[in-house]
């Protein structure tokens, strides 16, 4: 699977610490190989982001997938404590 990363996503990645960037890179590679991999903890979002999906990059770091009419965007968000 080929993943499209938006400029906004790449800016978010650049703001992360090196270990966090590595975790995101590993999670994206794993997602590209097998989106249903249990280690990713893929789940649907609710509320304002209903219809979107997110998966774990690290214990406290999530990658959210937002589908617009024209493209799929990904953003990095800290998990809710």
C-alpha cells in the first residue's frame, strides 16, 4: 500500500523528538504492510472526527487518518490521558 503524506503531516513529524519520529516511521511501515496488524490498535474515531480512523505509533502518540472528498490526510496527535 502506498501512503500519501501531506505537507502538514510532515511538518508535524519534524516537530517530534527523534525517538517519536522513529516510532511514527515504524508504525507507518507496519500500516502499509498490514493495516489490520493488532499492534497498531487501529480504531474508528467518534465525535467531531466520526468516520475517521487512527492507529498507535507509540504509547502516547496516534496517527489519525482524515478523509476529505479529495484526499486522505494524516495527522499526529498525542493520545488523551
